[in-house]
C-alpha cells in the first residue's frame, strides 16, 4: 500500500426531506469541485422547526480526500 496524505474539510448539507438527503447533497456538491473524496463523518445534526413540524434538516460533515502531488495543503 502506498503512502497517502489526506485533507479534511468541514461542510454543511441541507434538505427539506431527510438527514440522508442532506448528507447526499453535501457529498454530491463537494464532489463537483473536489477530487478523490474518500470518507465523511457526521459531526452535527440539526434542523429547523416551522409551525411545530420539521421543515429542514442540516448536517455538518467532515469530508476527507486524498491530496495529489502538487496540491497545496493550506
């Protein structure tokens, strides 16, 4: 196995439908601008209540991805 270096970012996904959709929305969007996504970790789950009902889900994720040679680590 070769040595890999990973970077972590923190993002928030949201959805009016479910926690799972909020996670998928975050991962899908991150994948549009970041290559080599490898894993995610749910850090926080929260939501918005409107008129006594859940109106929106928000999920904070840490996403890890592999750095390629030449990538900046900042």
